[in-house]
DNA sequence: TTGCAAATGCAACACTGTTGCAAATATTGG
DNA sequence: CCAATATTTGCAACAGTGTTGCATTTGCAA
C-alpha cells in the first residue's frame, strides 16, 4: 500500500534506508516534525545525515520545510500537507491531539496595497471532548 | 513627541542606557531588527545584555518578537500599536514583521459535542509590501 | 544619602544547523 | 552478475543563535 520507496523513485532520487525511514516517519506524523523529533524517533541515525536527508526530501518536493514559533525548522510530507489543507483544525491543549473540523476556512482578508498573501490558517484550540470529560 | 525614556517609564520598567538605545533603534528602524542587526548598530553593547534588554522590552509590551524565514528572532517597536486584541495580524514570512489588519476576527466555529473552546487565532501570513518589492 | 531590587558584564554552556572529507553504497551500463 | 561512477553516509570540527549562573554595578525610592 504505502510504498515509500516508490515515492522516492518517482521523485527521481536514490532510494536509501535513511530516506525511506525519514519519509515514512513524516508520512505517519500528525504534525510537522523537527530534526530533534526525528532524531528521537530514529535513534541510530546520524545527526548530519538526517539534516541532509531532510534537505534532499525538500529539494525533490516530497517534504515541506517551515519555521515554528521557537525558530526551529519543522518538516512535513507534502502529501500529508495537501490532505490537511483546506479545512480547519482543533488542537486540544490538554492532550495535544489534533482534530479536523467541518468548518470551512475563513475568507482571505483584505490586505494593504503591495502585500502578498501566502496562507491563512485558523488556530482553534481548547479542550477536546475526552479531556473535558476527565476534568469537568 | 514622546521621548524614549518616557515610554520606558510609562511601561513601568527602569530607564537604563541600554534600554533607551535599543528602543530608540527599534523605533527608528523601518523593518524588524535581529539581535545581530542591533549588535552591529550598537557596537559597545554586551551580547547577553542585548538579549535581556530585548526580552524586557517584549515583556513590558514595548516591543514585539517574531521569527523570520531563517528561524531568527526579529524585534520591532510596538509603541504605536498598543491594542493587540480584537483584530487580526499579518505576519511577513520574510522579515518577521507583524502588521495589524482592519479585518475583524472570524466567528468561532462550530465544535463537535463535548469540545470546549479556548481561543481562536487567525494566522495570516505572506510577504509584506517592502519585502515583496525586494523580491519580485 | 542609603538600601535594595533590578540590570549589567563576563564566562561558560546548550541547541540548531553547516562544511569538508574519506569511506560506503545505490544505480546504470556492460 | 559485475564493475564504474556519481551520491550518499558518517565523522569531526565549526558557526550562529540563544541561555544560565554569578559577581558587580546601577536606577530608583525611602
């Protein structure tokens, strides 16, 4: 089913164990992963190789690179990203879970002249049903 | 015309040469400045003190802290933008600048049964006019 | 003026990411 | 299947950014 090596071949890069494992981890992840996250998840991988694998996945279009609020790069599989674009998420501040909402994304706001819109994201957070039940 | 020391006094923090110079630099800057920018601009300031001065300005509401595309923190004076609740912000992914939009915040979305809403934030990002002009 | 909490300067450290280079390896063509 | 070759890997060392601990200095108020 999920043939990670095929994705790599289709992207025109060599299929190596490192790339397979990293891409698989990105595809399985619910949220974008930092280098540190991946290092913890793949303990026997070399630090530098991990950086280079991530860069190569970004270069061939299989992964996306973005900066989080702490200034750390986070990577996500671009397939996953497409799947989760176009709708709103709810993040539970208790358990950290992410849930997809039916709500459609808000309309792009009017920007001052010269500004270029990249994306509009809505960050809805609070307590999910399960956590709310546990702490009434 | 408000003198920089007065802004500091009004914010309830001690008036020190470091804070006065850094805040003046931020007020005079057209774009958010990084720690490195400020260090170059104020050569006889201590590196660590500069970090702490910036943090204190953020803590007392006189400056805003954001991350640029390279993952570096950039700081801007917020003297003119005191009210940051109740309206939407635009974040420039190039320079890290934060701009206030006229748009009103989106209505809270409908949540699944049992979910408790904490807060809704809208993250509108892209390229600001100045950065867009630099990279056409 | 004096006392005290806050701010500063310095050294050392931690985290994130990069570069150079030799050894190992995936792919291509015989 | 095997050899040739361009990539990739692993290691060491380095660079940039931000933080912590601690002794000293300084702003501010009693």
